[in-house]
């Protein structure tokens, strides 16, 4: 997602693993009923899951009702249509099986529940005062409104059968298979997502919408805009850029994986949230008067990286956010030229350096709470890691890495080690040092470079010192500028804390410039 409002309502939220049997959900069917008379939501979930052999109980996550009256109450749990024992406390439903599970048992459970969601499904008036309902699950807020295994590793296909007042349209992931008017001025809308997804990106949006399908949809993928009716001319115009972004990324990464791409004006707490095939954008940014091309591109990149090839856990969030950050720059570079890439990377480098002064954590971070991972390590430094891989391995190898990593992990989960293996296979190089220093070590090189010119020997003498605590190894481009206006670039391999080397030169340099192509994440000590 794109960070926007940082006051995430995550206080007190705990991720609970299903510690009994760790079940594997295959499919969710969620029937959700909402109304205009109250914020109460009625839910009926049918969960198809595989249980490890000999399990006698397991957990599902569902937010319990709290002292403010918000949260859910479970009325019944059934196994294959028959009531079974359960308890619901501290945001977990403990379901006890009448018999131990057998090997490869696939079982169907249903959960009937209702309540006012405290979070996860945002029921609120939009900027025009109209009532709206928007799911907003990242990172583990889905279990506020749907019973589930609320972790990115457990992907499942799913469907939403939504009953709502007839004046609203309902958007969700996947394909709309049915829309039926019901008595009492209500409407049932049924969406099915056949591609297994993590709960963080399962959504519904219920509102009065103006809907437009763009005519130039690439490769048979319908691309649409869902806007508040009052904002539609501006929002449709802003969202129209998504077709050319989708075309570029499909060519660059691999075929777009989903049934459609809907761009939705919404009340997400983020600037944008990459819900698979139904991206939710902040309601004000959707209708912004300045360009939101970068925001669209970021969320659309996530359809491949984050949604389809997902991190195993949030410790490896950079595999989502670093990729979305950097491939947005790659898109911008393709459209606006190489200078744009240098400008973006220079700005990102400043953010990374500033953040490193306050953060003791490396990019791969299993210590920080989830919401604190929405930081420049995951975004800009993750992007910088990809940029340095590209600069050091070359455009062709880098492009092959991106395509191969996606093709290998589409529909699955990966961690940093999995990505390293792909990089090593495609480049034929050992990259332990690269990965260790940039992803598992905090900070970046802080360099002091002194030079003198030896007239007699016609050599530039360079002294390069690393001032940060642990040594980094990297290629450093050095541009030597002369009085004549000529210049040339030499690349030196830096491997030690203090290094002296000489570069032949017939003339005395006017100036030495470090890293002229913006290829290295480093700080330069003022000379
Ligand atoms: Zn993102």
C-alpha cells in the first residue's frame, strides 16, 4: 500500500497463530448482510479446510465483542451441517472436533456471527456525507469482520455474497457472478475469486458508485473505475492512466493474473491499498487535481508482488513494498526517461539515510510491530536493493530475475532467501555478501574520500574510508572532471574500511564526483 494516514487503529491487536492444528484453509464463502438502519453486520462463513492428522481442535481468528459493544458474537459453529462445540474468547474461536481428523481430511465448517465491526470493515460517511462500507484488512485486520486465518501465508480462494440496500453497488475481488434484487428494497451481489489470496487483500466495497469501464483494456483484462458519483469526472480521468500502466507491467513482469482490474475510490486508511483486482484508493487522492500516476503504478505493481507472489511473513515486507516502490520508478523511467530514475533514487536515498539515523533495524525485520514496518526500510531501501542489483548485474539479468522470481512464486509465498536463490541462479554469482549487508545489516556506507594528484607519476591518489561500524563491499563509480570540460568515470571495487588506490591521469582533475549515475546507497561525509 501507499502510506498515508499513519494513525492505524492497531493498538491491542495480536496475531494469533492457530496453535492447535495449524489448519490450511482451501476456500472461504462469506455471506455478509449490511443495512442502513445500524452498523450491525450479519455474517455466515463456510470454511473449507484441511487439518493435520489427529487434530482434535483448531483456532479461527475473529474479533471478540469488547466493552464498547464493538466486535463479533458467534452464534453457531457447524461441521458438515451439524452443530459442534466451540468457545469464542480473546479474538479466537476454538473449535473442538467430535473426532480426531484423519490424514488429508477436507472439512467444511460454518460460522454464524454478528456484530458491529470495530475495524477491518469501515462503515462511515464519505467526504460527501454518503454512507459507505469498505473493507480495509492490512495487515491482519480481516478478522475484525470475517472469521479466518489472518496471516499472509494461508492463501485461499473465496467468495463474497453480499446483501445490502438496493441503492448501493458492491465491488470485490474476482468476478461478479450474480446480482439479484431482493424483497425489502435490498440486493444480493455475489463475487467469486478463484485465485487463492491472503486475507490482507480480500475486500468488499459497498457504496453509491458511478462505474466506468475503460475502452483500451490491455490483453482482455477489463479495467474499470468505481467513483463516488459526485467525483466521477475527476476520478475517471485520474484512474484512466491505469490501462497504460497495466500494459507496461504485464509486458515487463508477466501476464496480469486476475480476472479484472477495478480502481475504487474508498475510505481506506492508506493512500492506496492493493487489494487484488479491486484496488482501493483514498477518497481524496482518487479525485486529486495533481497526477496520481505514481500511486496507481505502485498499487498495480502490487498485483504481481505482494498479492500474487507474497511475503511469507511481514518480516519480509520489502518483497512487497520495495518491489512496488522500485518497479514504479522503472515504469516512470520507461515513460519519462533515465533522468527521472536518478531523481527518484536520489530522493529515496535521502529518506533511507534519514530513517537509518532513528532505526536500529535492518530491512528484514522480525522485531518491529507490523505497522512500524510501513517505513523507508521496507519501501525506499527495499527499492534501493533492487536498484543496486540492477546496476551491478545489468539490466538484462535484472529483468530476468524479476520475471523468474514472479513466475516461480506466483500464487505462493516467498522470503528473502527465496529471492536470493533466484538472483544467484539468474546471475550465476554468489550474493551472500550483497544480501547480508543490504538486507540483514542496518545502515549503509558512510564514505570519506580524499584525493591528491601526483604530477610526476601522472596519477590520482584516492583514499576511501568507510566510517560506519561494519564494513560494506561494493563497486563505486568515480567521475573525474577536468578543466577542459571533459570527464570520465572509473569504477573501483571497495572492500575494506580504508583503501588507497591510484588512477592514471595525464591531467590534474578539477573535481572528483562520487556515484554520478546514482547507483549506490551511501552517505558522503562532507569534505
Ligand atoms: Zn505498497
